[in-house]
C-alpha cells in the first residue's frame, strides 16, 4: 500500500513538472522545424541558382570565343580570306596569327572547352582550335554537327552530341554551343566537355541531381546520379519545365523511386536548370536537428524525473512519519520525537502544527478510554449486585422440593437443572470469547427448556463439522438468533416447523446460518427489520444487539444478512474471520 502511494505521488509530481516542459518543448520544436524547413528550401533555391550562375559563366566563356572570331568585322574578313585560301595581306596575317595563338592557349585557360569551330557556308574548310588551323571537311571526322546547323532556324542554341575527333577513337560526350555569324553565313561552335561541365556545375552544391533541359524537352546534361531517369521521370521534369514558362518553378516530383524537391530555373540559350533535392537529403538536416532536440528532451526528462523522485521521497517521509505518529496516538503510544526530515523552518512549523494536533487527539483518546473504563466498572458493579450463589441455591431448593413430592426425577427437575446451567454460563463466565462448542452446548440447554414449553412445535437441527468446535466466537451470539426464529417464525404457525443451525467454513471465513420454516416476511417487513437492526431506538431487540456486537468485534463484513419470503420462512446469517485459537 505504501509502495503504491509512493508510485502515485511520484507519477503526480512527474506529470505536473513534465507536461508543461514537454508542451513548451514541442511548441519550440515546431518553430525550429518550421524555420529549418524554410532554411532547407532556401538552400535548395540557392543551390539551383548557383548551378545556373556557373552554367551562365560557361556559356559566357563560349560567347567570348564567338566575340573573338566574329565581332570584329576586319577579323571576320581576314578569317574568310584565310579559309578561302586567298592571298592575304600583312594585317590579315597578324589577325589570323592572333586567333591561332588564342587557340593554342585555350585549353590551358579553359580546360573545360574541348574545341572551337569556325565555319562559313560554301567552303569546304573550317577553322578549329583542335588542329590550330584550317582543316578540310573531307578529312575531318567530327561532322555530326553539320545537319543540326543546317536544319536549325535559331541564331543561338546548345546541343548535346558526341564529338568524333578521329575515326579510330571513341566519341567524346560534349555540349556544343552554336551561334550563327551576323556578317557572313556561318557559325561559331564551342564544344564543352560534358564531364568537366558536370564538375563545374555540381561542385560544392547540396543537390542530389540536376539537369539541363532545353525548351524542346531535350535533356542536355545530367549533373549527378548514375542512373538515367526513366521516361516517366523525364515527362514529369519536362512538364515542370513547361509549367515554368520562363519563370522559376518548384514542386515535389517522384522519379527513380524517390521523391524530389525540384527547382526549375530559366538559363541562357533557351535552357532550364532542373535542380533536384531528394526527400532524404531534404530532411537529413532536419532529422539531425530533431535527434539533437530529442536528446536534449531526454536529458531534461531524466532531470525532471530525478527532481520528482527527490520531492516525492521527501514528502513521503513526511507523510509516513505523520501516519506513524497518528497511529501511535490512536493506540495511546504517542512519542514526542523530532523527525529526521526537518531541514528548514517550514518543516519545523509544519511539524509543530501536527504535533499540537496529535497531542490534542491523544488527550481525547485518553479521556474516551477513561470514560469507557468508568462505564465498564459501572456495568461490573451492576452485575455484582446479582449473587449467582443465591440463584443457584434457590434453584437447588426448588429441585429438592420437587424430588420430595415426586420421589423421583421429573421433567421439572431437568428444566431446573438446565436453567441452572444457563445461569452459570451467563453469569460466571466473564470472558467475551468462547469456543463454538461451548456456545452450542449453551444453545442445547436453551433448546432443552423450550422443548418442554412448546413440546412438538418445532425441531432444531445442527449441521456443522466437529473440527470447527474449537473456533473462538462471541459469547451468547447464537441463542438470540434461535430465539428470534422460534418466537417470530415458528410460534405464529398453525402447525409445527423446524429450525436449522448450519455452520460452514470457506476461504478463511466461518459462516453461521439459521434457517426456519416459519411464517416469513414480505419485502416491506424485511426492510423494517433491517431498519430496527441497523438503527436501534428506545425499543431494542435481540437481533440489534447481536448485529452491533458483530460489527464492533469483526467489522462491517460481519453484519447480519436476512433473506425471507412470506409463508415460506426466514434465513438469517453472518460470517466472521476464521481463527483457531482464543
């Protein structure tokens, strides 16, 4: 019981401290998570913008090559003369040599640029940075750009292709930047290594994947990831690109069995950057933050539990001490000792208040005890006024006179002897508890007398195990029940009846039941009898006395229980805790 109360109080203190903390923690966590989500989305947008900016730098570098080759009209004329194999002047030589020198230093300054092509319509030659001069078309392996140039109606675009430098080498994946000439019919092409472009665009980025997609829905570059997206994923990205319509766009898109946060950013040359951050990466930082927050929460809860345990232990020591003191005071063993838990002036004040209350309770109990002892002494004095010897001598005199007239024992002699035994049992035995055997022997003396009075009016049966005869029981507790059944149940009958005394043992309880076949009672009469028994007034009855003595001795569980039915009989029972010794 003490352990249960300790646990209840511990849980109470833990709850009142923990619940507000947990509530505030989750509110704080919600705010942090929201801000973190905003930061993650902002970072994703910044990463997409960074990819776009790097891509723009690459295209600007390609456009610079166009400016070198085509912006200067004099340079354009010199290059045309050089490609057409015409006689060129001194200025043309100087300009052409500057271009060729620029080609020589191109790879060292811009390693991601594979080559630059300068092509004029109607000529069978082109100027390339790869060879550092003019190359005949018939002798050049990389010509898969020519159909794209001829068929395109755009002035500037980017295309993904494989560059074939030699027929005996593997093709090199490149992104080719096309820009048509304005002075002559022709084109400047800048070939950019795909692998180097991926490194440039993805370096330092938190993106899981990014794509360069043109307005036609062609995938020019996959920045990260080894698995090419399936057609469904491509369609989803293309739809997102078209939904952007030249403006930034972002949404969640599923492909590669993963959900991505996709940011679409318009880029140069009619292309778009699709920056993708997976759900796991998107929430990784968030999960890390949540884990850290829950660790903090666990530490806080452990601290709270320790504080609650400390408070509970202190309060329980106080409560345990006061309960012990109260119990001692009720038993009359009050000890005025200073408890060990007193640490400050508040504990001292509380202890003094409790001690004052306990002293008052102790004095009241002592006074009540003295009053009880005084009443007991008065009852004893009244009992002493009845001299058992006088009664016994008188009954013996009557017995002798009866024998004197009859010259032999008669029924009258047996009645007198039985009555003498009853008086001896009632007056001379001062103990409140007797054995069940003694109580039944007394009951049999009473039954013996009543049989002479009522003759064959009733029969009393006994139903019990002899092993129960040593069980202690209140003195004079059975006879009032038999008397009640005889006078109120059997006597009003037109004929005879029977009374049964049944005593049983079950689950450490002794149950005593008196059953009669008398006139019985209806529910209203039974309720009225219960009222008299439980709330006896000036008109006291024997059953009320029995019920009061049972409650005082054994508690509320031992109250009399009555079952009765009109014209069928009555059953009165009680139970007491089973004990084998007085």
